[in-house]
């Protein structure tokens, strides 16, 4: 993030200033604290963080693929949590969850994909970290989702759905305007070839024009349909279909995430190839919305991959990769050019016993110090917090 102020070059600075600049450039030592776990029955899978009650920092929402639907945990201000009043919200199994202020009032709302209802469920925030009854939208919402501003300044929704003839597809819900939290169903867009099942979505302006686009992650079978694709926004909340190249995977799709990883040419993305020989593939943007794998991709994981988040966790050299796997939380630190090396101490334990592992992952500064912290769902019916100890 750019910071406003005069641009100072070294030639403009006095020797004493240069000495101070050298001190400021001393590399930081990255670390994560021992995981603290919280019970979330049953089968937590999706996780997101935002300040839901307007106090004490980011809170956490966990979506369960088993019982209890959505679970809300409020931050005490130090990165520890209590169960929120009204939680859990029993709206059926959850595949994915996002937080965004969709109605322009009372802070971030919950947007969740419910494969049991085959709907996108929207729960509007009352302003105190409790939520109104769920409102269902869309059709055949059976997997991942993402929010983004596709047409206006209000948040819209993209969700994974079924295409014609066993192909991947993305449904789009456009916000009808601030103040009510209602959405207009725009139908769906083809997003994959035969044997593709759309499972993960992310949003960003990849080509620098016409607004927010949609990154699609497709699972498949027998090496068919396993790919990432981009649907480009036409500028009016509609999208080009299947005009961009597919970025093939060698194994099952894990998670996807977006961020400017090399500091040039716009937003890049990372995708988890969850094959035994897979890892994390980084695709760098050429500035037009077309991508090439970075030198060094794939970055090999210690175990089977799960999900990925992107954020500057060591507070230097730009956004890093935080990946869940069967070995724990694996961290790859950015060298400043979109290349990555595994962090000392990685993988980090999320506190699970043998036979369990982390899956969902998100990042937020939960305690107001040391930068972004890591929050994961675990397959032992918990979520875990690993506070950042970088110094």
C-alpha cells in the first residue's frame, strides 16, 4: 500500500537520516505463536474475519459443512474469542463464507453458500455482531463464492453452480441497491469444460479495465477439467464467457487467492494443486489479464494441499503465501519479485492431533500488533488462531 508524503531519495537525505533509514531496513524475524483452538462442531470448513460489532478488532465467522451452519465468534481485543449472542445460525451445511457490507448499514454482513439449501444465504448485520434471519438467493449454489463490485459501488455476489452438460459455471447476483440487502439473479456463465466442477472463486480487476472480474477454480476428474479461468467484466456487470485461456492443474484443485505478488502489472493469483506431487502455483499478470507461472512454481508443499491466503505476514517484500496442508500451516515468504521461499519453522502446527489437519484459512490482525495473524479451520472440529510474533 502506498503511503502519502514527499518522495525522499538518498541524495536528498543527510548522513544522520541515512543511518536511520538503515535501521528501518533491518530484516524482521518472522514467527507464529502456538495455536489456540476453539471448538466448532461439526465439520468446520470455511472461515472469514472482519469487525462485525464495531469494537475490539476483527471477529471470526466459521461455516460448518456438518451441523450448526454458521458460527460467530467475537474478539475480546487481544486475539482471543467468545461465542457471539445468537450463534450458531442453523441454516444448513455451509460450503463457503464471505463478509461484506452488502446493505450499506451496520457493518459487514454474512454471505454464505449452502449446498443443503442450494442457495446463497445473506444474513444482514444488526450492528452488534448479531444477524437477521437468512435471506436466500440464487440457484444450485453448491460450493464456493466471492463478493465484488461488478456494476456499481455496492457489493455483488458470484457463486459456484452447475453448468450445462457437466461443466463448471458461475452464478451472478447483482445488488439492487444500498439499504435493503436484496439481489437480482443474473443467471449463470459457463466457466469450465467437460468434467469441470466449479469449486472456488475470487474477485479482482485483473485487466485494469471495466471493473471487478471473477477468478474461477475448477475441480475435475482423471486430469480433465482441473483448471483456473478468468471471466472478464464487460463493465456492466456481465462477463465474457470462456474467452480467456485455461490454466491447467496436474491434480485436484485446492484453494485460490489473489494479490499483487510482484509489485507490477496488477493483480496476480495463486492456486493450490493438491496432488501428491503438487504445491502452490503462482501466476503473474502481464498487465493485460493474461498470466504466466512464476519462476520457481510450483512451490512444493510438505503434504497434500488445502487452501491458500495471500498477505504480507512478515511485513517485508510484499504479500506472502499462507497454505494449509496435511502437514500444518505452510508459509512461503515473498522475495519482493514474486518468488518465494519457505519460512523458517514452516510448517506450523494448528494444534491438531494425528490424523487431523487445517483446511480453511484467512488472515487478519486480531490483536493489533505484529501484523497479520493466521486463522484456520481444523478437521478435528475446531478453529485455531496463530498470532503473529514477527519482530
